[in-house]
C-alpha cells in the first residue's frame, strides 16, 4: 500500500469513527438543538391529522403536536421540518434517526411498543374503528351485518380488527380491498359494497365525499380501540420526557383554563398550579432539559389541547368530530394528565 | 360507335372525390367496415358528449373556495386553488421565483429544439448547456447556496411537478451516458469489464423499480450506522438512474449489434483507436437506429417517477392524491386525476414528437 493510499484509508476510518461516536454520544435533544429544528414524521395525507392545506402548509392535530414540541424546545413552533411517511416506512424512518418523532396517527399496541425499539409517549387522539352503512339498509348495529360486502383499505390494523370482529360474532363477510382510503369511498359510492369500515375519525370525512352524504349513516358502535399518539426511539429518556410532557402540558393547560389567547394574563395568575405550568414559580422545565417557560411557549404558539382539537377536527371543521372520549376527565372524557409539580 | 372523335375527359364520378369520396373510401369501403364505423362512431360520440358536458359545459372554472363549485359538472376551481401546490410542492412561497427562473431557462433550452428555423449550431450549444451547466445551475438555484445569498431549501420540501421534472431530467441526463458505457462494456473484449457490465445490467434489470425504491428507503437506513442518514431524494435519484441505465444499455446494445462488422473493420483500417472509432463511426450510426427505443425508455422513465410516492416523496401524482381527500371539497378525485394525466400526457407526447422530428432529420443513409 502506498503512503497516499494509507493516508486516505486512515482518514476515512477516522471520519467513520467520528461519525459513529459523535452520533452515539449526542442525545436527541442536543442533536435537535444543534440542528435548530425538530424533524417530525407525519402521514402522506390524512384529513384532520396531517394534510397539506391550500398554502402548502401542513395542518392537522398530529402536525400541531409536532409544532408544540418545537415550541417547547425552541420557543418557536415554526422551527420544524416535516417528513411525509407512508405506513410501511414510518417505523424504519424513526429507528434510523431520519425523524426525531413520529406523529402519524399511529395506534399504540403492545407489539409496536415492545418489539420495535420504540416508545409511545402518550395519546393525542382516542380513535376507534367504526362502520358506515347505506341508510337504505336500515342497519342499527354492526351485529346485523352478517353476509355484507365491506369496503376496506389494505395493509392496516383495520383489516385484522374486521376479521376478528366477524369471527367473534360468528358472522361472514366479503372484503372488497382497496389501496387508498379515497378508493374505498369511490367503491362505496359506486354501490360495490354495503358497508365501509375505517377509523371513526375518517368516516365522516369520507362520507362528505358522497354525492348525497345523507344516503349513508355512521354506526355508533365501535369495534376496536385505536389510541393514536406520538412515538420516539427507545433508549433516550430525556427526549421521551420532552415529547411526553409537551402533550401533558397541553392537557393540563386546558384543564386550568389557559388558552393561547389568555396565556399572557394568566402569567400573573394567583393559582399556584398555573404558576407552575407557566414557569412563573419554580423551574420545572430544567428537569426535562428545557427552559422555565417551555409550557408557556407551547400554549402561546400552538394552544392547549382543546384549541388544537377544535382547530383541526372539532365540530366547526369539515370533519366535525365531537369531543367524546377526547374530552377532559372532569368533562366526560378520558384525558387525564399527571400534574406538573 | 366511333365517329373519329376522342372522348372528352370526364370528371371523376362525384361519389369518388371530395368529402363524400373520402368518407366512402375510408369509412364505408365495404358493408362490414361500414357497420364497424357506425358502431364505433356511436360509442365515441355517446361517451364524448357526457364528458364534454361534464368537463366544460357544466363545469366551474372561476372561484376560490369549495362554495364556488355550484354546478353539476367538474370543479376545476379545486385545481386552480391547489395549482401552486401541484407545481412547487412544499417549496416556500417566498422562494418560488427561484424555481420559476429554472422553468424559464428550461423552456429556453427545450422550445428552440422543436423549430427547424433555429440553426443546428444554436441547438447544439443549447443542448450541451442543458446537460452540463443547467443541472448545476438548477441545483444552486433550487437548493440554494450561502455564497450567492440564496437561503438553503432542503429537499424534503421539494415537490409537485418540479420534483417530477427533476427526477426525470436527472434520470434522462445520467442514464444515457451510463447506458452507452454499459453497452460498450458488455460488448468489450476484456473479460472483467464485460462480466461487470453483464452482472450490473442483469441485476438492475431483474428487479422491479418499486423494489429498488422501497429497499433504498426502508432497508438501506437499517444497515447504516445509527443517526447516519442520507437524503431521500438522492436515494431515489440513484435508484432511478441505475435502473434506467441498465435498460438504456440494452437498447443501445441493440443498435451496436445492428451495425455491420464492416464498419468496425473500416474504423480500424482508417487507423482509428477504440474510442475514436466508436465516437466517430459506430455510435453515431447505432444511436440513430435506436432513437425509438431510447425515447421509449425515456418516456417510461418519466412515468416511472410517480413510483417515488411509495417512499413518501411528493411528486405531481402524490400531491394530487394528498389533496383530493380534503374534506372541505366534495368529491374531486376525478378532476385531480384528469389534471395529472393531462400534464403527464403533455410531456410524454412532446418527447415522442421530438423523437419523430429527430428521426426524420437524421434519416439520411438508410432510406428504403
């Protein structure tokens, strides 16, 4: 080996070693701070959760969850980059470090939590699988659907839930499988199936695509639990805490009545819980590696959980979803965040 | 009866000339063809009328919101409001002018190639500019550069038609030279070079493009060390280029095989070396023969770029798909897909026309 070659080889080895160790030692939070932005994995287009709007901005509840993380870390919800990921590549993208956090209507299951090297940080939307049925059939419950043809999207847990449900109830069905959710509604509109099944959060949006939306009804009974939430890599507890507490701070803010509109007034509030949340007393941010006003920045930049819900999926949006389960625990729902103290 | 006079030249029967003659000759030459004409004509007209009715007569063109789509026909308003997204993807609005400049230069390079009034020399200069300086210039303009005061715009926000064209252009510009080298290598006398080229071509040609893209986006990151990632667009570009150059190589090899052995021997007899002989005698003839094959591959490359949607890049088709699900609009899937199909058709048809022009112009020695 000539000297020149030796030098080159040594150089490459050194760089490779530096890259490898440099990555291994830096925590996600440090990497994010150094980069100056959070990289967030979102869907490839799902109304209300993550979808490009007319000005080519990402909008949706999953997108706002990401912006809240950026606000917590940088005090600026715009310091964020989005990566559109499809269902197949989402976990790889997170595992390989291509994204810092995955906020892509991902259902929290034991397998995903335990065997993929990932951690679910919480639930930003409690969803469930439901049915849309042609109104003329007069069906009231999924139990009456024996022998029905069902339009369904391929490659999701929806397909497995459907099979489980029909088997458990001793019923038969024909599945009409499509590649995208858009195609399922086209199939339903063309009378190729009697029933369409999907997550309940999407059924209303799909129904609005029918020529006559009142020709289809949504059944109230749900057949599965689909808790959706942000996911991070396993093994970085600091970043796990940041993402987890960002969502908790939004829920706590709603419970305490702190909104993006009144957050500045609330800073002078006498309520010790509000003071702790907004960092006017104590320094709770430093425990998770953030500034004292981290939660103030979240509420100021993105709003509390209720605002985020109303803006993206609530009754005044085209999706028009009721709060239901996604209401606070003291308001008929199941959202409950541990206190900040 | 003969009275010594020459019969006057009569005009042809009125049924065999003019419009009637043309119709009779081309549409109703026999009773069977006549029946076919009537049946096909019925199908064409009966499907065209509702389509024109829907797409033009009853359609809404002007407006800004879903409320402006009041009639029963197509809602082109939707395309209008999303046009920016379809063209630029997530590219920041304040920087759109940079992409526009590149589109303008692209047009200035491409359009003159279609006119015979432009001299061959100018076309040549534009062509060379298009494959050398232009890609570098486009990269600096679209990606940005601190030295020129253009803010960096990461590839993750590139999208729409711009992304489709970038993928196709890089694929085309890179696949042809690589394909030529591979084709020459496969016919080389040197066993190692030949073996390498054969393995390369057969490997890339034996795998579907979608598999390559999927491997590059899902499997590759798992083999890289933690936290080391490289650009997703770059991965797609490399995948598309290598895949298409393998196809290109085989097309060009077909041309090389069609050149008579005498031409090779003549090149050698003139004392030309390998590269001179190839460059001056063999390749110009071989490439001319395979223009239809090359254009075929290029058109399929252009359309194959839509496969990048499996790795989450927002090309034109993906941008359309991501917006037609917007619940604020009624069912606009048909409008979206027709728009995408139309744009693809315009580009593919232009490529096809250009290749036909090129064939006519170069059709010098082999007229039969």
